[in-house]
C-alpha cells in the first residue's frame, strides 16, 4: 500500500474472460515503461482478483482436484476439454532469456508474455480474496458433493496459492484502501 512508486494502478477483475485482462496489465507496463519512459521501479500494478477470477490465484493441484475448469467453463485449447490446470499462471517464455529477446517488440520477449508469472516478474502484484474463496468453497462442496468441512477445503486451497499471491481478507475493502490510502488509480475489467 505504501509503495513509493510514481505510477500505481489497480485492476479490479471479477471475470476470467479467457484471461484477456492480463493483456491490459502487460500493455500498462509496456506503455508506461517504453511509451512514457517511466522506470520499472516507479511502476506498481496491483491486480485484484475476486469472483470467478479469484481461482486464477490457485495452482494446478486446486484446478484438478476441485474441477475448476469444468465449474467455470474454462477450456484448455490443447485438449478441447475443461482445464485441469491453471492455464494463466505459467510463463510462456524463459524468464532468463537472451538479451536479444528482451526487445519489447519481439513477440517472444518477456514484454509480450501475458502470463501471471511473467507479469509478476515485472512487478505486478496479484491479490486473492479470502471472502470470495470461502463463498467458492461452499459452491464447490455442493457442486462436487464433497464431504470435507468448508474450513478444511479453504485451508487446502490456501496452501496452493500460486507463488507471490497476496491473500486479503476482503477484496472490496482492500480496493477501497488501495485507492484511498495507497493512491492507486482504479481500472475495472
């Protein structure tokens, strides 16, 4: 919240929408850095995922065990079936690439990679809503006819957040604080 970055943006994302919002985050990072010359250390982007988009904060274990792709109608284009892994997290290119591939116009560069992992490596902070998780756990218990308690399932899922994810108690409250006290500009997708 108290990051001294010159430019601070907050993306409020509820729908997965094939992960298209990740391209917006990439465009912000690229536009600010290369179009306006703002150093990377002076850019901070927070991505507030709640509602169905909250499930992007969880790893392949959660996606497979709790049938997230089937539930949220996320299809793996490689199989044509409901996703059994988080299709949006893993980087599409090596984060330790050759200098030639660091050209922002090169489609194989880190600057064109819209994965959560690549965006995190560039400073984006993904936020997960604990309140949304609790609500989603109740739906999964009913939908998948699970016998575990909501607390046990939430604990299991929280143990499988993707690296670097920050879990907040309530996303709508966190958004208000980031805007009012953190001076983040607000973008909803």
